[in-house]
C-alpha cells in the first residue's frame, strides 16, 4: 500500500453517516450510569434536569454548527482556531484535542477489556490484558484504514446494537412500570452536585467536524447533524431516565442500574441485552474517536502545521492512511503504558479549552466580515461562560497536564509547523 501526499480522500459520507459521529461521541458509558446518579440526587426531577442540560449545551452546539457552514475540509478546531486567531492557536487547538484523544482511546479500551474480564477471567492477567488492548486497537485501525464507508458502516451497526435495548427498556416501562413518576422540584444543593454531569453527557458531539473533508456536503450536513442529534440525544437521555424511575429507582448498584431495571420488566434476556448494549456503547464511542481523530492531524498536515507525511492518502483505500496508522500505533503504545490514566484525567479540560477557542472564533470571524448577528454573539458568550465554569471544577493535576501538552505542542509547532498550507481557508 502506498500513500500519495497531495491526493484527498473521496467524499463518501452522507447525512445519516454524518449523524453517527455526534451520536456516538455523546453516547458512551454515561447513559448507563447517569440515570441512577441523577435519580438518587434529584428524584423525579431528573429527566427535566437532563432537558435543562441539553438546552444549556445547545449554544455551544450552535456555535460549532455555524462554524461548520464555513469550512469544507477536515480539521475542525484546527481550521476554526487558525482562521480566527492565527496558525499558532489553530495548531494548539488541534494538537491538544488530538493528544487527549489518543490517551482517551487507550483508557476506553482498557475499560472495555475490564468489562470483558467479568465474562472471561483470563483477561485479568496483565499480559493478556495488554494483548487484548493492543488487539482491539489494531482491529479498529485496520477497519478505519480500509475506507471511511466501511468505518461508518461498522459504526452504524454498533449504534443500533447499543440504542435498540435502550429503546426497548423505555417501551417496557410503558407497560410494566409505573409511568406516573410524579414531579417535585429538588433543593438547589442537590442540583448543584450533579448539574455538571448533564454537561459532560453531551461532550463529544464535536467529533463530527473533524472528518468534514470526507463528507459529501459538509457545510449542509454537519450543522443539521449537530443540532438534530444533540436534540435527539437529549430526548433519549430523558426517556431512559424516566424509564428507570418508572421501573426500578431503588437498584443499589449504580453501574448496573439499567440492567437491574431491565431485569424487572424484560427478564434475564433484557438484562443481558443492556449489558451488551453498554459494552457496544463504549466500543462505538471509542471507534468513533479512532475514526475522527486521525483527520485532525491530516488536516493539520494539509495546513502545513505537521510534516507532509501525515497528509499521505492511500491510493488503494482513499483514506488518510499515514495519519490513521500513526494514531493506531500511538494508541497501542499508550495502552501498554499503565501511566496513561494520568493524562486521561486532563482530557475534559483540554476539550473545554478547545470549546472556548471555537466559540470565540465565531464572533471574531463575523466581526471581521462586518456582519452583526446578535444571536450568534449571545450563543458564543453563553458557550464560553459555561465552558469556563466547568473548567473551574477540574483538579490542579489536569491543569499541569494541559500546560505540559501545550508546551510540547509549542515545540512541535516551531519544529514542524512552518510549511506553506496545501489548502486554502475560506476568504474573510
């Protein structure tokens, strides 16, 4: 297999394929644990708290949607940051996002193997566990390497497997549960302790902007996918939390609370289906990141921010093969290193920094064009404010890790980020 530097991957992904990226970015393990956590804190108000969370998150989603209308190439935050604030900020936005995603992929795969160890105890052996992590990441890399269309197809199958049992649980609650869960406003202190969880539930939607260069109509489909899928995931969270309250709000084990609820209404088959759905949900979330993240460094190479090698495209498969192989290799390396968990804790903070850069980019670009869109400016201010508020909740260790990644990225930028861009930014 050879890779040509200046070829571009074909645009093969339509709207529904595009929509899979924000869905699987947002729905991971959280939806299986969050219902019990929220129910224990705010009771019957839990579904409505989720609705408020979705509404509060929408300004940030809209900022990304409006930015996506302007760009048609891969890179996402790299392009937004560069267009508004220059190449150095664009580089840091892409580099920090990518670096955090690599260790997150290793962390998520480790969690998957830990779940699997409950069924296959041999996986608890450290050597076998490491081999399983490497094998899973290698399989993901190969699937991504042989074509975006195949990757989207695999992602679609995993999405169905994880969503159908959740929908079945909601339907079962209509017939076997107590739909009248009531409504009671909780004390403010109870809400304060869990309100950040509703924000975390939606993080990951932005993955859809990163592979824009392989979508047939990115400037049309990405904004639609962001808005509709954030709304749809909000509705799904509300429905699942309601079902949990209607069936079995007293399940003791929060991690397996939905499986306990499914056991009440659908029997052992339903409980197993929820467990399988949880495993596939983690897998799909991980696969989603492994598909989108190579497109960040591919987009950075197109912009001349990384060596030309990262812009290589497979002549056979039409994928950014060099970026995919590098990402797979780096993920496996981190998976072999037990200390990667230290870096993974900074992933949330790094993502929030990217959110602030992207939200701030929107009014800057519009002001430069001489356009005044008050609703856009209001959404940007709200998105920045919420992101900064959430960022204040992280621990000091995450701040130091972020500072280290920024420092390392600065070294890379001045060492390899001075080439002329291969692609043009939209004229402002």
